[in-house]
C-alpha cells in the first residue's frame, strides 16, 4: 500500500503572524513533529521571490508529511493542536495530496516513500527535489542558481514552484506542481537551460545527500 503524501504551503501576513510562524519553524528544528500514522515530516522555510534565493521569505512556510494512510492525515489537519497553532494564523493554505510514483535517494538518511503501482498516471504530477549541499561547494551552487531558476518562470505546464529549506545555504529543496509528466520531462531532460545545471551537479559533486520524488497528485488545495 503506497504512503500518503501531504504538501502544504502556508502564507502569513502582518508582523505578529510572521513572527509566530518563524518561532514555530525554529521549534520544529528541535522538536520533531509527531502524530498517529505520521512516518516523516518536514517544516521548511522558503526563499524570497520564487524561493531560489539566499534571502528568506518570512511570509511563506512549507510543511511536508508522509503518512501510513489518508485518514491519519485528515485527522491530523482537523484536530492536531500543534498544526492548528501553526495554521490558524495563516491567511492562506495551498498545496496538494499525492502518492509517490518514483523516489530515489534519501533525506536525513531516510526514504519513507512506498510507491504507488499506478505507472499509467496521466494527471497532474508534483516533484520534490532535495539536496544537502557541501559547505565547500555552497558558493558555487548559489552562484549558478539564479541563472537556472529564472528559466522555470513561464515554463510550459508549470503550475507552481517554490524553493524551500531547513537551513539557509546548505539544506535546500524545491517543490513544483506540473500539468503532466510530459511537461516535467520536457523541462528536466530536454531544456537547454536545465541540462547544464545537472552536468555541473555531477562535475563538482555539490551534494553530500540528495533525494528526488515524483508524485501523482490526487487533489490540490
């Protein structure tokens, strides 16, 4: 049975709401999220603009959960006190629910995704790419990011993309939502702007850990 994935983006406006959201993000670094059926959870900050920036965006945070089953997630979002403390001050929550159809690599040594057997999915897909950047390569990585990320704007089939992370500079991830697998494949494998970034990743060995997850999107918020 595939694991159930929830991706949420919470937006906060106003000084006090942003301050509380930032404090709760800090809490998550020392106090892991726990709930019935929750296998894996990450509470992430985001970068300015489309997220691919060394400057933080104090108005937007991401929350990713991997669950044993959908009911566990629904109960959590409806009743969990810690989640409600985070989400109630937000003025908008968006995201998607999904099942993984492809996953490789690890995140903090873990790969909690049990794959769906639906290899014929033709609907919307979402992708999480995550990397732990070597300190010795951080400057080179961020030097190349602006040129690469700007080509995602107005990309055919791209519905949403945001850069997020656990720690500035070295713990980074990207969440993106696409109309179809064909659109993400065209960007990942055929884009003349994206290909050089992939080559540099291998050439300079930027990452000490990385993960890639492709999901079939069951619903969007």
